[in-house]
C-alpha cells in the first residue's frame, strides 16, 4: 500500500511498535462494540409503520410523528444524566446495562396493542439509548437497516400468529442483548481504570502516559468559572448552531420519507418499501467513509458540509417538482443520503476547534447533540407530517432552506476559526519577538 494511501485510510503510523499494537487493540475492541451498539432502534419504527403497524394499531393523523417526538424528548432528558453516570459507574457496566434495558423495551414493543403504549416505551427507550452517542464520544476521546427489516417481514410475517412488523422488534431485541454482553466483557473503561483482559500492564501504562495531561483536564470539576470561560467564546455558540441546523438535512432519512412516499402512491409491496430506501443508506455509508477519510487526511472540514448541502438541495428540488419521472425521484431520495456525511465531519471539526481545551470540548460536543435533538423534537411535526405523504411539500421547501442555512453557518464557523487562529498566531509571534528582544538586551548588557 502506498504510504500516502495508507495514511489516508489508516492515519499516521505510530513511532513505536508497542504503541501501534496498543492502538490496534483499542481500535478493534472499542470500535467493534461502538459500531455494534448502533443497531436498528432508530429505523425499526419507521419500517414497522409502513409494514402493517399503522393499520393494525389503527394509527391515524400524525401519531407516527408524535412517536418520534416522544423519542426525541426522552433522548434529551436522558443525555446529561447518562454522561454523569459514566463518572460514577464504570462504562463497561453502565453502557451495556442501558443497552439491555432498551433491548427489553424493544421486545415489549412487539406486544403492544395501542399507540399510547408505544409512546411510553419509546420515551424510556430513548432515555436508555441516549447513553450511547455522547458517551461513546467521551470514551473515544479519552482513548485518543432496511434490508434486514424486509427479510424479517418476508419470512416471518404471520409466523406464530404474529404480524411481520411485530417480529421486527423481536429480532431487534435478539440482536441487542448479545451485543450488551459483549460490551460487559470487552469495553475497557478509562485508561487509568481499565482492567481489560486484552491489555498488558505495560500497555495500560502506555495508554495512561499518552493521555495523562488530557485526563487530568477532564477530571477537573466544572465550576462557574468554567461555564463563564466557555460561554465567553464563540465556539459553543458556533458549533451548537452548526449541528442544530445541519443535522436537519438528515430529515429525509430519519423520517423515512421515501418509504412513506412509496406506501402512499401505492404499487409497491411491503418488501419493496423496506428494501428500496436502503439505497439511500448505501449512499450515506459511501459518502461518510469517503468524506471522513478525506477530511482526516487534509484536516479541512468545510467542503464536506458544502457537498452535503448541495446534494440535499438538488434532492429536494427534484422532489418538489411533482411531475418529475419516478426514476428521478429515486435518484433524489438516494443522493439525500449525503446528509449523513455531515454528522461525522461536524463533530470532528468541533473536536479540532476545541482541541486546546478538553473541558470545553466535552461540553461543546454534548451541547451540539442536545440542540440538534431539541430541534428534532418539533421539526417533523411542522415539516414532515405523515398526513403530508406522498408530496411533503413543506418538507421539500424546508430542506432547501436548511441546506442554504447550513452553507451560511459553515461559512461563519470557518471565518471565526480562521480569525481565532490568526489572533493566536499574532500573540505567539509577539511573544517570540518580545522574548528575542529580552535576549538581545541581555546580550548587550553582558557585552557592555
């Protein structure tokens, strides 16, 4: 593999063989669990809705949107308590326990008989799931889909007297619980407290030494001075605003607009309604991998947000023209998957901006996710009502507007970051000049 290609895909080569081995273990065990944690719970409701749940539970109006809103509210409520619990209970205990809880609640969803039961289950399920996103970022920082749904429906619909959409939740729960057990066994906690069986004592010490300064900063108590320092700078406001707005470009996928469109216009089987939107997921995965690799290699983040905004604008414009061919609509729904590339890039950018203040970095990351979910709590109820299917006219206009706003905020954050770097360089240059002047003065006195 060519050196530049290897660096692009895998990052810089560690100078020590022992460190390279340590990083390989961290990558494998932490990331394997984190990737497995991201299961089907966000998509199962939307797939179940278009796979028979709507009819069987006699759902009407915008009850589907209310389910998503209740979930978002639970997610917001649980986010900070879960992060605080990670300071008290070891992550390898707390995160899998929360996963077991939401797995059990997923099983419960398969047995509901009315939409009110789903409201209650999804709220508490979201509180448990909120441990995952920011909690995973916290641990990683300290150490340095529809195809399945369609297959379940096709082969299990009617089996043992249960509808296909109910089996979606049973299989989802079956997948979730073993992953939680895997987390109990392999998740390494923090470098200073880890007892992971796969790390030697020397590797534990090396991990602590590599990040000792950062860990000390993280463990400082949050005081009024901390809050004043963070709120006195632009970073918290700029990064929070960026993800609060740019995160809404994911609305087509998160609300399964393509599936609702296919169900509303008719002519598609349940399996097709579950299968076809997976094309957008595939495009999202490809976009995220390519963009993440490129931005990590170049350390330039803003072009990804431009790409995402342009793709979403084109998508919404094509769908707004209702008489456009069906093939063009499929293309439009698929390229909207580019929106998911922005999430990884935005958080990487925030990590980069706040790299010199670890306390600020942690608060900024949590705030970004929090404000995005605050917007998500009401956004679908205004722009993506289930009763608006299949056209979602307001949603298409909202997507064009939010894409344009994302471009504007991206430009603002880029400008503020650039201005800050110039100011920091000027201070550094002035300090160096002053230091050199003192040396010259001292040398002059000595020679005199």
